[in-house]
C-alpha cells in the first residue's frame, strides 16, 4: 500500500472515516460491503491510484466511523454528505454489496452529481416484511458476536479456508474489519431495489458473478435492471460469486478501466449533411464539416473522423460516398466491447464466493 491520507468527514449525527490516495485524476468514491471497511478496497485502490483520486469510505457502523444511530438510517445520505463535505465534484461512485445498493440509491436521488456508477453485485433481492427483517438482523448480531470472540489470526485462517481464490493481501483488512462492526449494522430496505435505479442518468456498470457460486444478481435480475434504465450495462464475471473483485481481480480491473475510459457526450447536431447534386441523378453525400465525436451506445464507444469537402475531384467524392455508405466514417472502439452480459472476460478463475 502506498502512503495514503486518512481523516473524518462530518455527516448528520456523526462522522465517516476515510482513506484517500490523492492525485490529480478524477475522484473515485468506494463504498464497501457489509462487515468490511474502506481498506478492504486496498488491492483495487493500489491498482487504480496512478489514474484516480480514490476515497475509500468506512460506512457508518463499520471501521472507524460512527456507530449506528437509533431508528432509521439512510446510507445513501451519508454518501451524499461525505461527497459534499470533501468537496468532490461529480465523482465516479462504486460500491460492493450493500455499499452498491447505497451507491445506486445515491446516484438515483442525485443523478446530476455523479459522473459514472459502478455496482458490484448489489443485494437486488425480493422485499421482506418487518418480522423477517428482524429475524435476519438477529442472526447478523449473533454473527458479529462470533467475530468478536475471535482473534484476527483466527479470522484470517477462517477466511483462507472459506475463500481459497482470494489473494493473500485481501485477508488482513477483511479480518480487521470484522472486529469493528456494529452489531446493528444490518440494513433494512423499505423500498424495492427497482426504485434505486430508475432515475440514474449517468453511465452505469452492473457487475455480477455466478449465482451458483454465491452471486446475488441473477441473469434475470440483470436483464430487469437493463430494462428499467437504458444507461445500465451489465457484466457477468466468470469464476466468481458475490466477491467478484476478490475472486477474479484481473477481470474487474480490466472492466473498470474500459468503462471509466469511454466518455459519453451530450447529443450533438448531425455531423454529416446530405446535399443533392441538381445536375446529376445521383444523391451525393457531402461532408461539409465532420467534428470529432465520441459517444457510448449499447456498451460501445464510437469515434467519428474529421473531414471537409472542398474542391476535390469527382473520384475522391465517390470514394468518400462509398465509405459513408458502408459505415466507413464510424470506427468501432474495441475498448468497451466486453461491457455486456454476453460472457466473462479473459482468464476467469474458478471457485466459490468468500465470506
């Protein structure tokens, strides 16, 4: 791990602790999953730090952040207040598990405040009633009490046994986080998960693993998410379950870099104008002025070239017309071809999800 700064940012009724890489790149806010802490993003942050200013938040009830308040709590509001308190302008936001659910809710409530959204296997699950939620919360409290009775060494040994696909560097922060969890941190979602997606306008990448290996987002849920919002693309990560970045780290890094590199542009006036040659029976496409235009559509990035139609020969105009007719002006950008749910990226690892 490089030398990172750490601090606290005030939120309603408490504070959130954070670690920050710094740097001149775009801000990237990371929100961890249940029983983790901000440092559980360490491997990904190390890989991305040269290009991003990364802020790893400790969620309330986790890490060094304030304990859970009495009554209802909105983690999306904590993210909003932390981003505002740190003075971040339209960051990329990413979350894992319950952190992904909170990230989606934040981006849905404030669509103009984020540049891009990345959701790693959020708990997009059927709603449960209050009685079922209380039973689940009781089991969670027992689990946290079990963690508290263990040493970090014992927790690391348990993690290794349960998650053989994880890198050795993943275990220390994971184990330390288990001893920092508030027993009341289990969230309760009053609204269906669909309500956290419909208003997002930023490009959104939904990453999910194999449901047979512990992934929460099934192919059917991924399809429903895309149907709800055209800004969402999905990626099925092979050889991984719920903890996709820990179980197939190279693929997650690759997908993240591709997704973050392709920038959508606002709608533009048509770059190609059509003029009719009144002295000829043919319709001759004339490129008066073609500006460079990058955009994202259906998970692909395209680039328009430059051109100007002047006093060129008829032969050159004919060649230009033929290139236009067969789509020669448009060049497919291979960078985002993998951003679909058609299959996993290269080099999938095999195994099951971790704890």
